């Protein structure tokens, strides 16, 4: 039986025939974060409502209209979105407030100016400063102007993340992976994790023999978007200059240190294909702006001398690596025993190294007391409890492990890292900052980084 309150609510809803979706939600006193999970919302016109905070997980939105709504901040996980009319405009200024920082807005403004003036736009931004958000917004800007394009990324995980976010922003039928392009008639953006092979004539079969991937036709008069200057270089050297796309890239940070050869190579490529960056911010500048925070790096010279060359060796399974990992297990045990907080995340060079180190820790006498050893496999929840579980957690230095390491307060690095990966660990987003966080550099992976501590008490 309905309560008096429920009857009053029902009466107001009956009287509100023709009211907007927003008005009905207010009248029914529904919680947007819970009320619409798994709901049947077929054919609903959401009007110009701001859907920030709404959760439509597993809901049926078939035929619904979100064309005038603001979908920023809404959740559509596993929702049925067939024939949904999505917003096709870039976010309004009022929508951008709260998720585009002042730094991102400056980058976006400069990139749009260069794109319109020179058909080239490049932003060099450190990880953690909102580089992906800038790229997503400029993609929305160009597609709203009737253009098409291809977005090239480095990994399948990055591809899937961009597709999910861009579909929420632009519409499910507008964005597709390369493998699904032929199933979407209105597709205007292809997202692809690609290799050089995909740009060569003969990579794909066609009615007239081997030919270029058909979705590259989106580049004729369109845009090539990417998160990597290497992808731009591969594309430009593949003989596809006849497409003449506009080039738009938001690229990883410049390596710290003015004399690093990797830094000079990146700047040389930027000048070759973009003449000059539209926007550039150094990691040190991002720290001053409060966007990034440096992590304390401890580099004991004696351990670097003992293990640096062995861990950088290209010979897998060699005796020197086996001996080094056995000895290193003892030093890791000493390090773990002396830590006040009993958990340590260990990055190894590859799976073989991780397996061997875990075996030596479990079977040997490296630890003063029994300790839980967790060896992370190929698939695990990046933001779950496993990477921060008590004891010693061991993982190869995969992209997934690097993400987890950036959120862990104590990381031991046993793998040589390129400057970009090392910098991602050395400078964390301010929201993930921990003043007690420390990186134990045992193989000189952070050589040349400022502020390395060579005399940490845990090693004395």
C-alpha cells in the first residue's frame, strides 16, 4: 500500500503530464546516482539537462535523444545505446568548467589557432596534466565542424579507453575501432592502435589486389590525430602523403635534462612535422603549477654497481642474471625488513625475471620472517587491492604495472626504463601524491634525474 508521501508524489507526476525529464526527476525525488541503473529509458528525450552524476549503467537507452544534453560526468557502462542521438557539439564553456584546467584550456586554445592557421597542432605535456582531455576536446571540435579523421594510439587499452570516452561525448555511431568500421555507416572517427605495417600498401586484401586499409579514406581532407610523434613519422614515411591530412598530436612529456639525446630527438621530430609546438609544458613547470609532485628517488651506489649491468643485459636466462637475481633477492629482503610499512611493489624487466625473483624469495632465506609474495600475472585490476596488498608484490614492467606503480608509496625498480617511463614514475599527478612515497632505484634507471638520494638510512 502506498504511503501518503508516495501518493502525493504520484499525484504530482500525473499532473505533470508533458513535463521535461529533468522536472520529472525532481518531482519524483529520484537519486540520479542510483535510480536509473538498469532502467528502461527507451525513446526518452532528455532535453537540455545536465547529466553530471547520473548513472545509466546497464540501462536500455534505445532510441533516446541526448542531442541537447550535457553528458560530461555521466556513466553509461554496459548501457544499450542503439540509435541514441548523442551530442555532436564540443562541450560548452559551462560544461568545460570543472574538468578542463586552466593549463588544458590554454593548450586547447593554442592548438585550435595553429590547426586553423597551419593545419598542424602539437602539444607536449607530461603524463598527469590532462593530455588526453585536450585531445578528446579538439577531436570533438573538429568533428563538429564536419571533418573526419583517424586517431592512432599505442596500445589496445588506450584505444578502448578513447573509444569509450569519445562515444559518450560524440555518439556511439560516430566513433569506431578499425576492425568495426564497416558496421557503422555514420562513422567519422576511427580509433586504431597501429603498427607501421598498417600504413604499407599491400597490408590489406581488396577487390583489386592488396591495398591500403579502406578506413584511411577518412583522412582525405580530414585529420590524423595521435598520441605519438613516432606514429606521425611512420605515417609520413609510408607514401600516404597524397591524403594530406591535418596533423593533431598531444604527446608525452619531454625528458628532463637539457642534454638528454632522447629530448633532442623528440624536439627534432616535432620541428620536422609541426615546425613548432603549439603548446609545451615541462615536468618542472607542472610541479610549480601544482599539477605534478616529484617522488623521492633513492639510488644506493653499491647496489647499482652490483646489479645495474646484469639487469640491463639482453641475454635472457644467462647465468649472470640468475646469480644477480639470487643476490638481489637477499638485498630486497633486507630492504623489506627495514621498511616501517610492510608492503613493497617490485618492477622487474620481464615475466621471466619476475618469476625467477619470486621463486628465489619464496624458496630462499632472503627474508627474516615469512612474508606474503604476490606475483601479478597478465591480467589484474589496476586500481584494485592486489598491487597494494601486504608483503612483496612483483610484476614485469608492463603498461599496466607502470600505472599501478604510480599509485604505490614504495616501489623498487629492477628494470631499465626509457626516460619517458622513468619520468612518469618520478613525477606523479598531485592528486596521487604521497609525501612519504619513495622509489628505490636499484639499477640506475633514473640516472640524470634531479634530487636522487644516494645515502638513504634504510641502506646504511
